[in-house]
């Protein structure tokens, strides 16, 4: 299983890519929700990390995944001070 990340912050996305994590830099709210749904159905994805901003954009979708699926695990990455 692999770990993937979704972020609206390019610095975070690039940093995670350097660490070997497949990372998606997405700005549009609808596209974020669509990507989370898509990744949650991929049996090869074990962990989806999302930034706080992404979490709040797709909170309904994420909570549905957490309540109804064993995998993937969804991890929220806190915003840095300069992102707030």
C-alpha cells in the first residue's frame, strides 16, 4: 500500500514528493473532493494525508470515508503559522 497527499500548498506538495510520497497540489474545491473520493476507492492507497485547509474543504467526504471504510487512513497535516 502506498501513501498519498493532497495539498493546496505547493511547498508542502513538493516537500512530500522529495520524501517519496505521491503528492497532489490541487487548488479547486470540487477537484479536491473528487480526488479524495477517487483515492479512497483505490485499494493500493493505505494512507491519505491532507492539509488542514483541504480537510475543512472536504470535511463531509472525509468523515464519510472514516466512518464507512477501514482504509485508507486519513491523516490531517497542521498548517504552518504562515499559512493561517
